[in-house]
C-alpha cells in the first residue's frame, strides 16, 4: 500500500445498493403507517410452503425406510378394504377341499406321466397310453389307501374323548352339588368353661 495514495472504498454500484437496502429497512421500521402485514410479508419465513394437512404431528425419529413401510402398509389396507376384505378361514376345516384334492391328483398324474416319458421304455411293457392308465390307477390306490391300524387309532381317539367327557361330567356334578348345598349336618362339641366350639 506504500505506492498507492488513493483511498480504499467499495465500488459505487455496491455502495448504492447497500444504501438503498438500508433506507428501505429504516423506512419500514420507523414509519408508523406501515402495516403489520407488510412487515410480516417482508420478513423471512421458516418452513415456507409447509402445511400440516393430513396429520397434526411430525415424527422426526422415523427413518425413510420406516416411513415407506408405513405408506405401503396403508396402501395395502386401502386396497384390501376396496376389494371387500379378507375372508375368514374355517379353523375346523382341516381337510382339503375337493378342488385341492383334484389338483393334487392331476399333479401326481402329470408328474408320473412325465417320469414315464423320460425313462427308457422297457421291452416287456405295454404301450405308453396303457402305462399311463396303470400309473394313474396305482396313484389313486395309494392316495385312497388307509392305515392297517386304523382301528387302533380310532380306539385311542375314543378313549381320549371319553376321558375328556368324564372330567367334564365330574366337574359339572361338583358345581351342581355346590349350587344345591345350603346346609351341612355336623356335630358340635362345646366346652362349658372356655366356651370353645369344635365342629366334626
């Protein structure tokens, strides 16, 4: 700075814009006729354009993945409600439906026929169509086969059922006896000196 004798100052363009800004701010703060709305409109706003239309709270603890999961759950619930809800399954229906059984038979038949086609044809075997029929009949017999000890299984189930109902009958008899009992006959011995009464 030794060789420069000029005064340091900001460029004139910046100086004028700074002065204009300062004048506007002082005019807004000093003029009593300026409305509150004008002051608020010119003041900076935090979160401008944000509104709480759907919910009244903001949860900052939820991650983006959790929010996406919640959104997809809500969409799934809406879709199910639109389609009429989920049908309840009968918990007592442990056996398969007729259509399910037919489908299983068809799968077994088709898989059996596919295995027969892939194997080499034996010389003593009949034609492939009769072989398929034999295989399907064999599978049907296998599916319809029951245990040789079916009577033992049934007897065990009957015994368990009888035990269960015997317990219930005893419980019911005890409850009935308790409901119908109002007095019990008993002997009482009383001491003449201490006035103690003993029931037997």
